[in-house]
C-alpha cells in the first residue's frame, strides 16, 4: 500500500506569484487548463495500490480548496484530504507533525511532492528503482547546467550505485550538476531521522532559555536538516530523470510550465488539445480551450495558449504563449503575447498586451528557467505581462512588460511598469 503527500505551502509563500495569488491559492492556479495540483494528483492516481493523497500546508481552508478536493475525489476515485499546519513548519516539519495520519493503514512507502514543480512525474520508475536499491529513500534528480545548478539543492552521487554521497542546498560554488526535483519516495523509517532532528531542536531551545516565538522545534527542513545528514550513509539514493521538469516560482514560469504540460497532453490527454475545424478559430501548435469559452472563428490562437472558463474572444484576435483566465474578454483585433490575462479582465479593441518570455536557453539542453529578480539595476526586469483580476485595458493602447494589480481601469498605455 502506498500514499502520497503534496506540500502546498501557504499564504506567506507564493509572494513571487503575485498578483495572481491574491485571487486563488497558488497551487490551484490553472496551468495548461487545470489547477497546478491536479497534475500531481493525476500522476498519483495512476499508481496501483495508491490508497490516499494528503495535502499538507498552512492555507486556511477555503471554498476554492474544498471544492477542488471534492471534485478531485469524485473524478479520481481516491481519498484526498487537506491537513492544515498551525504555522509554517517547513518541508519536513509538516510531514512530521502529521506522521500518524501519513502512517495510518501501514503504507510500505509514500511519495512527498512539492506543489510548485511541473514534471512528467516518473513515479512508477521511482518505485521500481526503490525496490532495486533495497527499499531506501529516493530523491528524484535531474541535470542542470553548472551555473544554474547553484540555485537548487545539489546532489553528489556514486555513479555506480546512485547513492547520494553529499547533499548541499543552494551552494555558493559549483558542487554538482545533478539537482533535487522536489519529489521524493520515502519509507516510514524517514520519521526516525526527522524525530532525531526534532529532539535536537528541542534541546537547543532549552539551552537558549529565551525562547523566540517563531523559533519552534517543529520547523524542520528536509533539504538542509535531513538530506545533508543522511547523505553518505547508504540510506539515500537519487533516481535521475531526463524527462521534463521545471519549478513554478514566478508567474512567468507558469507560462513555461503550461507549454511543457500542453506538449505532454499529446500522450496523456489528447482530448484536451484543440484542433483546427471548419467554423472554429485557427489553432497553431498546442492550445487548450475550455468548452464554455466563446471564440470568434476568425481568431488565431497558439502556440502554447490556454483559455479558461467563460472567456470571450472577438474577431481577428491573436493570442500566443499566454494564459487567459476565467471570464476575461478580448475584444476584436486585440493581440496578447507572452502574457497572463486575469479573471474577468477586459482588453479593448486593437489593444496590444505583450510581455518578454522568461524561457530557458533553447540551445542548452540542461538549462532551467531562471528565477528572475523583479528589479535589476533599479529597473523592472522585462518579463511576461500580468493583468490581475478585473483589469480594464482601453482600446488602441500598448501594455508592454507590465504588471497590473487587480481592479484597475487604465486610461493609456504603459511600458516596463508595475501599476499599483
């Protein structure tokens, strides 16, 4: 019997995802037409003997999350529960806090997955790999280029046995080009290792006497506190994947993740991809269109476009490399490139909304998406354009490399600005 735990974080997290995370918890943001979390759940539901999926985070339970959970349970016929932390306990602290829930029913092993990664999720391969290596703990790894590897957890492996010999989180100098993908397969024994760190934290706090409120013994990090200690002891192994993988930290990376998932739909969900048909809009490349969207047949969409529920797209509209969210209206002859158009926003006739893609270097097979800083040398870094919810763009203006916060009625064009 197996279980899966998805770490979804909470409100203090996802700040780089603003203004989109104002309206919906980041894990429920639609990527390639379905909530980010659903890709994880679909992958878990395909695993034989998967008995339960647990979400762990510190979001207040809300209507959107409850509705998503009940719909997912009905669709995938598998129990899915949300376990709310009383405070942010980090990656290992959260699962240690709920260890009894995770271990109830006696799973032989369980997956731990970060919600903000997009991947092909080679879970069956990880299970096979774990059996071959004597039921140990497994990290999913992938190859990055030398420079970018330092932005991730770096893994030094024994090339013959795949044992993790050394683990360093975000090193300041080059350590290894194998990076941690944030997807793990553990046996229940992992809780003994986390328990030792918890006891040590408690002792350290007692020694300090003055207890800082935020410095709780239960705040434990898998990467720095557990993997670093387990490396080189024959208990931690890395399964390397050459399939697609990316983080979804910023809004710009959601468009890139959407492209990866839309591409995967050819194999996994061909029914989700739009086709060119008589009397329908022109489709170029991979496009997802929700059945409730109303699109003029003269519109041209794609590649890498996803259109949400109740979206209206007028005559002659061009959309490329963009996500159009629920209830948005794109009026006649508007043009949207490398942008995310927020819920219930309107783009006027002949307006152009354009951003700068933040894609990895296409000439480097191991390049990953850069976590761009918002500002560089005092200027806004050119990136995708984001319109928050209920933003109105007038006719015949250009919005270029801008971030527009929710509920704004713009009266002119803007370039390289954050509209507060």
